[in-house]
C-alpha cells in the first residue's frame, strides 16, 4: 500500500501526530501506520502494548473523537494502524484546527478557518445573517433592476408585479427569520461597503510597467448593478473606442469584446472572497486583467475551466440571485463564454491563472489592427507585412525580400524587431524558417 494523501507512515509514535489525526478527521479521513518507514517497510515498535492503551485514550481525550486503532504483527514485528474517519463537525487539537490537503497537513487560520467552520456548519459566507443590517439598508432601485432582469429572462416572470420587498428577499433565500443575510446587502444594499469594506471594484490604467500607474478609479454599489457600473466607467475613462461608419452613421465600438469583459466581471463578483481585497482591473495598452481574491474548489484546475464543468460558485446565494435576475448562466459556462467571445472577435485565448491568492483573467486586445500598429510606431512596410501575415498565416524571409525588394540583412533586421515586439514568432530552422503571428 503506497503512501498517498490518505496514508501516513511513521516509525514511532509522537503526540504531535494527533495533529495529523485531526487533519484527517477534518478532511476525507485517512490512515496512519506506526512502525513503518517512509518506504512502507515494517520497522516494528517495541512498546506496542502501552501504545495500544495510550493512543486511543489520547485521541478521545484531546480530540474528542473515536478512531479504530488496530495492532498488526508480521514476521515477528508489530505495527499499529490508526483508521481515522471523516467528521461532519470541526475537530480541533489544543484549540487549533488542522486539515489534510493533498499530501500535507495545514493549520487553518484567518479566512481559511472561517470558511472551514462555515462549511462544516453547512453554510457559505454569503448565507450568514448580517446582524447590523435592516430593510432600511436595501436600495429599492436595485430591487427594481433585479425585477426587470428576472422578468426579461423569464426565470422569475411572476416577480415583476411583486410589491412586497420581504417576499422578494424571502424568495431569493436572502432572509432568515426576518433577518437579512450578507448576500442581501451585497446584492441590493444602499452602501455595501459600510458592512463589507472591500466590496468594490478598483480600476487602474498602467503604462509600460506595473509601477507606472497613470490614473485610477473606484466603482462602488450593489452587486447586482456593479458589473454594468464598472463597464460604464471602463468605457468612459479607460477605453479608446474604435470608430467606424455604416453609411453616414457613426458607430463607436469596443477595444475588447463587450460580453467577454462583462462575463469576466460578473464571474469575479460571484466567486470572489469578500473578506479579502477588492476586485482589481488593470488596463494596459495591449491587455486587460481582472483579478479577484479566492480559489478554485480543491478538485478543480484552471484547465477544467476551459471545458464544460460543474458549477460550484464560491457564493451560491449570490450566484442564484444573479442567475434568476438574468445576469449569468448556470452550469459553469461563464469561462467558456469568455473564451468563445474572444475567439469570435479574432483575439487570442484569454489567460486564466491562479496568482497572489486569487484568480486572474487576462483579455488581450487586437494588437494586429492597422491603428494599433501605427500607435506602436511601426513603419508602413512593417505594418504591411503584419497585415499580410494576419491574412495569409505566415511569411518567409525570401517572400519578404521579393515583396518589398529589400536585402536579406534588412529583412532579418525587420523580423527581429517584430519578434522583439512580440508581434511575430519565429518557427522552423535555417532554410525552413518562417514567421507567424504571436497568438
């Protein structure tokens, strides 16, 4: 039996292993073998009779749980097997909570401990009563916006004519014994930041580096209206809208696909950790990054987000209201929608990463438009070759020389510049070398 995330081998007993038993009990259970080395080979224990009395007593006295403790003998050597079952209630050792995560034991502190205790109680952060709040803290305009969205989406068509605020909140599971839950204040509060200090969005416009912050903006308000407010601020202050014409009609577009950005912001609002930092949107010349504090479920990876996956929102009460109000789709399709909207717009696939205790989504701008290439200071010749590769997929050095009647040295220098600017990437070797867009 190999050592894995549910098994530990120890050559001798130490009382500190009660922390490991605590960690198994708080997770999915597991086994600890006393009298085996790191390779699982039996080394044996000499004081097995005393340990068979001491270990069960210490587990029950210091942890308050009961485990199966069995003595085994093989080739004249004794070892002990401690079988720890998972517990629905939180288990502590000397006032501290431990949990098995993967193949390591962690002591839970701060926000992680709060989440753990809520989960063991069958609650999530947004499902907890906010004792400081009353109905006077609810914004009726936000309620009306929700009613309109719910009726339009046909997910709660009857609610359009509902006048009783308490009935609406009850229907959305936002009341408990007449008391408002945290989700109610986030969704429809007049001033959610008064209760949850970081319940806002911070936007920054950066230059060439992260230290070059040019200007910033704070967006506050109820969660149900926060995404649209944020989009309005981005459009007004942070984006340069490309202009086109249909006949004589002037049309202003978006630098990025609108639906992709909106879905990214909605995802951040629903899945973020509200005890941590605010949602942060960083706008650069060529990309936009949306970051929210939080983490994926233990058995989910970033790659899972790029395919159809189960929907397990960090704040399920909040997510349910967003769904009923027509803001989001169910079934874990949010990240797929972001990726598909970018592809539809001819943009590279967004980067989704776990970093700095949170999740970031990077959406890239169309860096291959003629306007953007001019803004980067490219010559007419280089702009033409970029647009040619965008249309035809690739180009070789010899094709380039024939097209523009330049020397091999000039062609090589031009390609080096385009690679350095991360517009092109070099593929193949020697005579088989060719250049493609860096997407």
